[in-house]
């Protein structure tokens, strides 16, 4: 349940604004709510929206005025524990399922994968397309248009919070009790110390004039100029979250179920009665020395009440005194010039940090994590268990997860019960950790090229250049804007958009069969006996090339295809002529059907291996062109779409190649855009937009840029969601730099049409 509060009307009337009034409670989750986020106002929702993530794996979206969800976002496979909103309605979520997801309105646009444990913190940076995720795997990742650009390491325990300082800097806090200041470039500028336990939350003051943190040491800490300027103790062990309001007030939520607001403003300061009640509540709090907040305590060595006559040396300084056999904790307040009691220290006799606590496993806290050996020769398995869990259900889930024989069910359940000694959870007023689902932490317990034919750049020979004349494609709208032949000229009349949305796939058709066969024979003569083709094999491939290049009316035979696949399996240093034959052959319906309907898609896997960024660029180029040519038939389009994620992920790894590779990569993206426009597949469009954004950062060849622009225009045509996502990813700013290109004119004009949509 989520409570919505507004400033009290009576306070507004007298300009005091000292309180808040609950207007209604929102419900929609089936389990506890772990995070809340405000989505900024838009034309459709001028008052903004409220997003909440829950233990039920869902995200609920509410309007301000309605207690029922506007819609529910489903897709995560575990608790949603962090949310961040961005421009144009984008929402970023982090989950225990180790993924983050980017949402636009009610659709998941992309899933960010790379962390190995729960993602506890997410944030969208001011620069469009940049996002940060912090994880229980102790790392922070920077994502650009859906791809991991950088991993930040340095924290020694789980990352719990992130906060933006500027377009170039951000802060992080972690279970290692430190705050770190980072540059987007990857450098750690500072490490701030002060907390004595987990830091759960961090928030920045307006104009970045300092920041605040809260944690497991019962404190809210205010940081100015890199130093802890003030420490405010609370009558609750766990201070889960904090938020700085626009007016500079600090809102904190703690494990006692109370939200408190702290202010520097005299007009908004609580009444004397409320302050007195807070101090009394604070003085009655019990401080467990096992938390380590106050250091190791020996009551016999502590001074008496006379120790409080001496003033403190800094705000938040803590002193312990012994009074009639009790240990009391006091904190110095600079503003009031006095020591304020913050609680009684209890249970200090014989307690250690190891007497009670949780064990961290895969980003969550458990009472126990057992090591299970199913048999002596097999591997060991980890079995996490909380004393509130059903041992039989835990045992069943353990066996299912690790694909173990169900016959072990009784044995595993009995093992759990024997080793927990029937222990049950004690009654406690403390609330559970909304990030881990466990009770509060007790420290010490966790485990803590040119297209003009010339010298062969791949072999050094001056003859065959793979695909050297293969960049021409079918004309569009009566004018061929994709080829340099008969270059398009702008006119003073209004120019019609002949560029997108593109309706048909672009292919690489041109070739010189005699040169390809000549190179194949040359390399075959130097091949090992294992790979060498016979004269009959070479004749068979010549007939295949003739059939697929339409110089004969013959249909490719099964023998020809078998021989082709033998050649495609040549070593990578000599295989490129065979890949060029495949690139031309796959356009033929017979070859395309054989390639696309082959069982287990072994041929596709062979082709994809040539996209290895460490491989030869000739092979990368021809493999990309072959993939582009697969789109000529329905069967090819179906195969390419079914394996879109795998193909695009591997294809993008060739982005550091030469300009011919860039053109081929842009063409592959364009062909995907054509299919996605027909299917209106928004998740596929999100992946394609991510590729366009990534490739645009590295390409320099204007033909590649042009094809990316056509792909972009095709993706966003007649789709407002795709337009919003493109803006959120910052693609519009990447496109603008091509608006002033003079030649070829098609780049500038296509750019203008794209920008009109954005």
C-alpha cells in the first residue's frame, strides 16, 4: 500500500507548511512495496504519475488522484527494488532478477543484462541515452542506448544507492559504509567515510550543494564540501531511505514505520512539543552494541555523567557514559550547544558481532546458506534458507533449481530442520529490509576501405577484392538514393520523402564471378589436404555461382550446396571467396530455403562465428552481407527475426571495422527496420534503435550514415512510442550533426525528414 500526502491545508493558509495530510492510499501490489518513483508531468498526465515496484515482481503506475493502478508493468522475474524516471516518459527499473528494464508508457523497450547479482540502484543520467545501475555484485555499470559502455569497480560490498551530481559526475553508496564520487569516464574522484554500517540511500541537495545519506547505523548524515557536517540520530536501527525536496528539506523513512522531515527553515520547523516528543523517543531507544555503531563497549571503563559537562568538538559527536549501571549514548548538537540523549546501550555483556546475523547470497540476506553435497564425485550446491521459510518448500525449490532428483526431497528437508534446530523468527517491531526482504543487518555475519577495385587489402594480391562492387541496391521511388550512380540532386521545389519508410530489403548483388572463382582456385592450391577441393568440386561451385547469378536457368542442386558448405568450413584465413559465393547464392530461393530451414540452424551459427571482432575483416564484411541478403525471401526474414537478438548482438561487435563493414552493418540494421516496421514490434525497434545509436557514434562514411538514417526513419514512422524512445536514447542529437552535410544531398535531406519526426 502507498500513502499519498500533501502539505496540510491549514498550514498553507497561514504559510507555515509544517505538516502533511494523507489524501488517500493506493493499492495494487500483492506483496510489500520496495520502491517509489515520480514520473514527471506530460501533456497526457499534467500532474505526473507515481510508479511503485514490489515484491510481487510488478511495477504499478498510478495517477495522483486514483488509488487504483492506471496500468501494471509485468516482465521482471523477481522483486523490483529500484526505479528511476527520465525524459519523454521513460522509466528504468532494477530487480533481484539481476536485470534492469527500460519502459516507455506500458511497454518494455529493452532489458539491460550484465550484472551477476540483484540490481539495487538505478538512475537515468541527464544526457539522453545514459543510464546507471548499481548491483549486489559490487559494481556499477554505465549503459548507453541499452549497451554496457563501462563498469565501475571499487566498492567492497553491495552497491545500494546512486545520485546524480552533474552530466559528468555521480555518487554511489554501498554496504561497505562508504560513499564514492565518480566521473562518467570511470575515474573515482573521492571516497567519503563516516557511517559505521551499511549505507542504504543517498540524495543530493538542490544546486548540488552537498548530499545526505542514511544507513544501518541509526543515522542521517549531511555532507558539505566533502565532509560530514551533521549527524542526526533516529530512534530506529535502520534508516532505509532519504530524499531531498526542492526546498532543501530532507525526508527519511526508517524501520519504525515513520516518515520524518528535517528542515533548516524556521518557518517549517516542528512545534516545541513535537521536537520534545522526538527527543524523548530518541532517548528511550535501545542501542545494540552488536551493530558496531558505537565501537566495542566495556561499561567498567566508561566515565560518569560529569563527562557531559565538556562541550563536544563537532556536530554529531557521540559520547557514552555509565549511570547507575546503565550505559547511555549522547550526541552533541552544535546548533543547540548541548548533549542530546540518543538511547540506552543494551546487551553489552558478552555480545559479539558474530552472535546473530544474516548471510549474503546472490544479493539477498538469509539466516543460513548451507553447502549441499549430493554425491562425493559431483559438485556442491548452495542452499539459502530463512527461518521463516517452509523447509519442505525450500527443499523442493532447491532440487528444481539445480535439476536434482526429487528422491532427495526428504533428505534435504530433514537436513534443513536438523541444522536449524527448529529455530523460528522472534517477534519484532522492526520492519524488513525492502531491498533484500530480510530483517535488519547485524554486522559481522555476512560473507560477505575504398570500393574502387585495387590491391586486395586482405591478401596483398592485386586481383580479387571481396565484394568490391557490391554496394549498389535496388532503386527507391524512381531514384536510387543508395548508390553513387546518377547521384541525387536537390532542387528548389519541395522535396518529397522518397527515403522512408523503406518497404523492401536492401541487398548486395554485384560481383565478378570469374574473379571470385580465380581467388578460390588460388587459395585451394595452398590449402591442406583436409580442406582441399577436387577439380570436380571447383566445377560444381562454378555451376552454383552461375545458377545463382542468373547466368543460367539451372536450379542449384543438393550436391552443389553440400560442396559450398564444405568450402565455407575452410580455415578463416582462406575462407572469404567461399563466403562471397554464399553471399550471392543465398539470394536464390532454393539456397535461401536450404539455409533458413536447416535443422538446428548450424549454417547460421557458422556464419555468425565470422563476426568475431578479433577475426579477419574480409570475413566480417562478407558474413554481414550474406545476412543482409537473407532478407530477400519470407523464409529468410523469418529466420533473421527469430534470431534477431543473437544476430544483432554479434553484428554490433564489428563496429570498429572499416567503412565497408560499416555500410554492411548499417544495411543489416536497415533490413531489420523494414521487418520491424511491418510487424510494429516495439521491443525489436528498441534493440534496433540501440544499434543505430551505437553505430552512429563510430561511423564516418556517409553512405553508412545514410542507411542508418533510413533505418531510423523507417523505425519511427507512424509510431509515437518509437519516436519517444528515440528521443530518450538521445538519437535526435546524434542525427542533428548531419543536417549540414552538402554532399551527397541525400544525407542532408533524409536527415531533415527524420528530424521532422523527432
